[in-house]
C-alpha cells in the first residue's frame, strides 16, 4: 500500500497518536501539571488559574478521544482482516467466522456457548494437538477420540491423568 494515498487527517492522526503515546508526551504532561501547580501561589489559586488547567485538559481530552478512536478503528479493522485471512486460508476453519463482528450480541453469546462445549470436548481428549471446527465438532471429536485411543501418547496421557486422580 502506498503511503502517498493516505489523506492529511490519516497522516496527522498516525503521527499524533504515535507522539502522544510516547514517554516524552507523558513527561511533558507531568511538567505542565507541575508548572501549573507551582504557579498556584503566584496567582493565589484563583478561579482563572483553576480554569486554565480545567479548560486545557478538557480540550486535549476531547480531541484525543477522536484520535484514539480513529487509531482503534484502523487497528481493529487490520486485525479483523488478518484473522479473516487466517480463517480463509486454513482448511479446517469455519468460513462462517469471517466478518463475525457484524452479528448481534445474542448470536455472539450463542457461539460463545458452543465454543465452551468445544473446550469441554478438548479437555476430555488429554491431547493439546487435537482441534475442532465449529462445523463438525461432535463428529471430529468422536473420530479423533476413536483413532487416538490406540496411540501411545494418548494412552500415556490418559494413564497420567488417572494416576493423578487416584493420588488426590
């Protein structure tokens, strides 16, 4: 992607986000607060003195909300695209997960419950290398379990789990 295709606001937002997230920006903010605090006695802690810091921090906060949101939106979109690419390229992954961020909260809760069931199935297998797809979880589980039961690493893991249960 060419850098020159970014508009002015995007270039500004990227630079401003990087600058305000730096150590220098943090220490500058501390210095401003210290200077403001030290000048309190000079201005007799007047309403104007207090208004300066309140107004300044309010304006900075208001503007930073938009810069941070722009940065978050861009980062979120990039992460979603990367995850979508991984899903699309992996044969065992469910393509229904691509663009899942557009479904309702209720649908997300339903999927979350399903993945809790997958987690329960995975715990029964005693083998971290086993995986499941949302499309064929039960079938995969039963097939993998039937073929794994004859494998040495599975038998060893099962025996180890049984011994640890007996010792408790």
